[in-house]
């Protein structure tokens, strides 16, 4: 399929058709066709002209004049490349008076340093103009693939002469309009389109063009810094260009060349000699960029968009595979581990069942409840039994000397009192249900207090009652009924009993196992556990 480049003017359509040659693009057709009437008539005229030249059903690159776009230089803060498109479009809305989200928009940065604030050239076309172009092309049977800006397409064609990175001026005449473009190497710094009516004579056109060139040069001094434009490229062989070239050399010291766009491409066998070849410069530049498979600097059909970084997911696949292997390994290990635990739990359940059976007892062995009841009886007996000789000894150690007290009678009593009379010490968990009754004489009240305090260290809980008033004329002037309540040291006694029981159980169990080993048929439940001796 052929590729064509099209440029629309008010009364003409310019068309160029080419293919990739051996060294450069090979141009087969350069022609123009006049148009009049509405868009439908323009489509029919273009369709007929393309059919005559054998270019029907082609993909098209449409070149747009500078006069049909909104173009601004926008300052943007430091930003990475993937954030720049959205940032430029946002800032451009405040720079373009009529721009909205429906406008086709593209831009080109003037520097590539992402860490510094920089300038970009932002360009936009209205949705109405874009729709009009696409409608005419669609009616003519061609599909618009690219919408490019004429000054940038011209730079693409002349790129082989711009590699020296010298600031240059490009003068590109297009009928009544002339593009004045300043480049620094391949980077376009600024472009202007000035109107030079064809009704002017050669001298007037040359004088006006030179004046506009000077204005353009002056406007670029800030962008170029300490450098200046050193050369000019005048497209086309014309008397106007000849006069401008001489004036640039004489007045501004700028060397200039007059070039033909056909010098940058190959002429096909079907190509005739067009009347104004310079008029097709931008068209040939657009085709040249297309055949080089490069991106058009400004392309409203394919504008710059945020860079989507392609992520290499191969490492995630590797990590996923490793995770799957680890999961399967852990699952297998967990399965066998849980299987082992299940078997261990089953074994413990069997043991628990056997122990419950043993605890229930049988004809040859008491139950656990019976054993506990027997032990409780022993604990109760231990805590109720009183060694009265020991108590007399302890009381004698705590009592006062015979000079202070004389005991007439000593009565000991054991057993629980009625609940209302039981004395409980919550701190030691003791019930003082054993009692000693004494009838005694005490020297005086102070000695009574001293006696009571001394007895409490046993510990005793002491209650006393005086039977007469104090008689100071006697050595023992106070008759006293003294009652002391005491409790056995239950925890200590039980502990000692448990230790003796453990020794007994171990000896008894060893003896029973020895007997059982000698006569196994006498037991229906197997060997007795160490903690379950038989009743005796």
C-alpha cells in the first residue's frame, strides 16, 4: 500500500507519494489540485486526483500549517519523562485561551534534563479542524495515520544538513506564507509564519522577508545565549531567495544556501518536474520520517503519552515457583507431622481410657475416689490429733516465771466447737478448734498483758476472764480464767504425711509388681501403677 503526504490550503491540496528507495526515499508523484465548494466536494476532487495518479486507498500523513495551530512555549518544573505529558497538558490549559480536553495536543521538550525546570513547545489544534481534515480524507478513500506540523516536517527532511549542531535559520516559502524556523542542530527552537502576498514584486517580497528574518533572529538571542545564528538555508531557487541571500551575507554576516527539497530524495521514473518543488518540502520531510520508521516530533494523531514502564515479571514467576515448592514441601511435612501427632493422640487416648478404668477400680483394687477419701481421713486425723506433752512444753516455754504466775489447773480439750464459736484466721487458713483452759493467779494486770502477748506467738488466740478485783496486798493479786485456742500446723503435717505416703506407695508398688510378675494370672488389669496401691 502506498503512503502519501497531504497538505491543505484554502484553495489547493498538495500531495506527495513515495516509497523507500535504495539510499533514500523514492518520490513517484508530486502534484496539487485546486478545490472549491464544501468538504464533500473537496473529498471528491481529492479522490479523483489520487485515482488518476494511482494513489487510491493509501495511508496518509497530513501536514498542517503553523497558521492552523495554537503554539506556545511553556515552562514546566522538574519532572520525570513519564509525568511530563500530563503536566504539560495541565499547564497548557492556562496558556491557550480556547483549549479544552477535546483539543488534539502534543509537545516537544527543549531540553532533556529531568532534574531542572525546562521549557517545552506545546502545540494544539481544535477538534473541529481535525475532524474536517479526517472527514475530507475519509471521503477520498484514504486513512489519516499521522497529523504533523509543517516546520518540524521540514527539519526532518533537512536533518542530514543539520548534524553539525550550528544554529541555523531555515526559510521555507509556501505560497503567500513563509515559515521562518530557527534550529540548534536538530532541535527546533522557534518558528514563525509570516505572510508575503504573491502580489508583491520581487523587491518588496525580499525587503519584507529580510525584515521578518531580523525580527526572528532578535527573538532567539535569549534562547541561544552567547551563540548566534551562523548560517541560513533558503529553500527554493528564486529571485527573492537570491536577494535575501545577498542581504544576509552583506548586512548580518550570515552565509546562506539555496537548496531544493528534491536534493534530499530520489526521483522515481514516473516523477515529472513540478512547477514549484520547494512547495513540497514539508511533505517530503514527513514521508522521509515515515520511511525511516521514526516518531514524528509533533504528531496530533499519536501524541506523547505517559511512559508505561514495562516490568520484568520473570523474577516474580521464579519467586512464585519457589513459593509453590516451599508450600508443597511444607504441606507434605505438615501432613506427615500431623499424621504422627494423630497417632500419638490416639495412643494417649488409649492410655487415658486405661487410666480411667484403673481409677474406677475393681474387685482387686480400690477406686481413686476411695483412695482420696482414705487420705482425707488420714489428713483429718493428723490435724485433729494433739500431743498434749508437746503442748505443755510449748506452753511452759511461753508462760511467765513462777514469780509472776501460778497455774492452779490445766485442762485440754479437742474437737470442733459449734460454728458460732470457731475462731478462724483467714491469713493462715487455720481453724482454732483445740482449747486449753487454765485457772491461774497473776501478779498484776501488766503481767496479764505480758502473758497474753507471749502466748500469742505460738500462735495461740487468747481469751481471759478475771474472777476478782485486783488485790495489791497479795503477791498474786489477780485470779484469772485463761482460755487459749490453737490449731495444728495443717499444711506442714499434710506435707509430711504425703512424703511418708510416697515412700509407702513406692515400696508397696514394687512389692506388688514383683508378686504379679511371679503370678500374672492373678491380675486381670495388668501391673498396678505406682500411684495406685491396693487397699490393705
